[in-house]
C-alpha cells in the first residue's frame, strides 16, 4: 500500500505494517483504508448467546481521541 496518496509521505510507514504504526495512526485520528482494513488479533472468548432478560454491554472503540468528549 502507498500512503503518499493520503499525504503521509513524511511518516515512513510504507516498509512495515505492524500494530504500533497502526496504533499511531489511530491515536492521530486518521480514518484511512489501512486502519479500517487492519484486523488485530485478540484473546477474547467466543461470544455467548444472549439470554432473555440479560442486558447487553456496549463496547466503545476510541479510534479518534476527539470523538467521545462527554
């Protein structure tokens, strides 16, 4: 992939695509194709079926630091 199309040529990320550099882009608040297509491996348990009367927890993902300022 080429980040020069998005104007990130000053950040040398065209060689390696590791999680730290994707995390850098997420902290800067850039929603690029690379971040949206990148899937991080997690050690989460498989989702259980929701029982009746059970409240579902909502997970918030803070991709941009300025998105949830409440």
